[in-house]
C-alpha cells in the first residue's frame, strides 16, 4: 500500500440554530437547538392510535420526555443525557394529544392470528388505517402533523414474513384459497368473482410495518413504535441495566428526533454541502407476489442541501436480470425517473441543480446512463457513483484502536476505499466490535474529484433523522433504499404516493 495515497477527511460539521456547528447531533441540539423552522416555539400536534394499554404506555413515556433523562452510563462519551423535548427542540409537547383513537385489543389479537397470513396482516392493518381514515373524513380540520401508532407486541411478533402464531392459536378467517392458487388467479382471472377478490390479498405485503406505511402514504405521517419499547423507555434507573435494546435516554433521543423531523423538518443540516448540488439514491425492489419473475419496481430518493428528501416512484417492469442478479432500467425509463427527480428539485429551488450525484450499489449500465443524461438539461452535470461494502481491503493501525473514521485510500482518480466506521475522537473509542470494513467507491460515469466524492459520502452518513446517532456506515442515499423499496411495493395503487421522505422512514 502506498502511504501517500492514504488520506483523511476531518469529521463533517453539522449546522444548528444560529449557524452554530458541532460534529455530534446530540451536542448541537443540547447546546443550540435545531435549525430554524416555521414551527419554532409552537406546540407539537400529534395523534395517538393504540389499544388502551398502548395509550397508557404512551402517556407515561411522553410525560417522561418532558424532563431530563440521565445517561445510561455517566462520564462515558457515547452515552448522552436527554435534556427534555422542549429544551432540545424548542417545541412544546402538550400532555394531551390532538387526537386519541382507542382500538379493541381483542379484535387485533384475533385478526393477527388468522391462519391465512395475507388475510391476517391486511385485516390487522385495516384496523389501524380505517380508524385514521374515519377520523380524517369526519374532522379533516383536526389533522395531527404526526401519528404515533403504538402496536402490541403480538403484532410485532406475528406481523412479519415467515412468522406466524403457534398452530394452537390460529383462527379461521374468510380466505379459502391457497397462496399458490390465488397467485394463479392474479394472472388468469377466475370465473368466480369472489375468487378474484380473494386473490387480491396477495398484492399486500406480509410485513405489518411496511404495509401500514404504504397504505397511509396519502393520508398521514406515522411513527410506529412497539408497546414494549415504550415500557422499557420508562424503566426506573435501577432497572436500566436490564435493557435489551436501548436505554431510556437513547430511546428518547431517537424517537424525539424523528418526531421533530416528521412534524417540523430537519433538525440539522450538513454545513459544507455545496450550493446547487443534490444526491440521488436509486431504489429497486423485486415483485414479492411472484419472486420468480423479472418484474421489479424502481424508485429514487433525492436529498437536498436543506437535509430534507423526496421519494419518487418509477415504473414497474422486467428490470431484473437473473443472469446478472441485478436490476437495470431501459433508457426511456431511466430518463423518466431522472426527469421526475429534476422536476422535484426545481419545485423546491426554482431552478435545475448544477450537479447531480447518483448513488447505486451496482454499476449503472450504458442504457441507464444515457437515459439519465437525456433528462439533464442546460448546464446540469450528472455523475454516476457506485458504493458497496467490501472486505477486499483491511487496514490496521499500530495502536489499540482501528483506523480513524474518515480515512480513505485513493486507488486512482476514479476509485477509493472509505472507512465510514472506525475510531471516533469525540468518543475516544471505536463504537463497534469487529475490525471495520471500508466502502468501495467508484466514479463509473461522469467527471468529478474522487476527494470531493468521498467527502460528500462521509457527510451523508450524518443525516439520518430516524434517530440521533453520530453517524451511519452508509450514506443516507443508500441507507433507506431497501426499506423504501419495500414500502413502495407493500400495497397496490400507490402511484399517487406523496414525495416527502418523512412519510417513508
């Protein structure tokens, strides 16, 4: 290895209120508060939909986040105290929700245990979506900015693919067709309309979380949380050592950060993102109804300088290659998708971007690239970047700690290995267990500086508003690609889905 090609990027700075900067989101929010928002100084408008037990647990938790929550371990850099929601975000969290919808726990327990899993998940989702839709239809003027959907533990346990309640607990539903027969009727309709209607159940995903998000895309912004998480988040300090996932302060930081983002906008932004630059992550998801087919849905995530994002759903078609085990768009569909992205950017900024960096896990083929270029007009410059995790290269230091986060090895002017995980000076430790692997970054199409590309990718690991972490291993353009693809295909008739990223995380 040539030592002269081993380089380092200082930790990207984040901007908060009054243009103050810190490298850790928790430090910036604790000291300065979020970047300016129209809701600053206002009251959080939230709704809660849950069983009676879920409502009780949520009320207890929301009361706890009004005040100070101590760190799990004192004097440990990566454990931070939570100062209270209003102290951190400048937004008052009222004791009573704007809307509170109580659900029948027995009805949920019965529906999630239906033998036919497609029917079980859909009927359970129906209980939540119908309640929200009914409220909005009756009183559209009383619409929360964000809904807390508190789900019982049994819904979390059995509302996932390849999971089902014990045979002794299963109940008989209305569906009579076996899954294989139902899929046949989707391709070749039956002479009996009841069979065709039952076959439509196959179009709904077997994941409660994804299906609920998908079916509420045109109605509400939701935050799904388990009853057990809220219960754990209010454990007394004496029991905190028994935590199974996260401690109360960490849960408060993460849930409150995503709540603020979904109700008010990004709480911070990257300080040094260049004007007129945007980043796009390409999303593909194979057809879950017929995994053996070549059909897949494509989409794109656009991330703006403000820190906010937009999601665009492209066409469904035979994009998957069984030989390559990859998805690729034909030229005209790549043009259509990138046209949506550029138009979305114009709607926000009033003009086309100067540069678009397109991130993908595989190399874009020539047809895709030509389609992307066809969509760009004027002076807009497009660069195609391939980002993949790899074990091809290991880097060790003559020290107790692994490589410093931000280290990169420049192979040539179009390829580098970037360590987005590693030793972090802010914590004086490496928050991990194994020797970190780098990201392999290739500039496959277009022209740009490799140093600029890796610096941008490192910065994009710090804008995950689904929590309040120091950084992620992947840039946000790819971090949520799989999850967004799952939601875009979790239910039929999603063409009119809204664009803001907050609907999807």
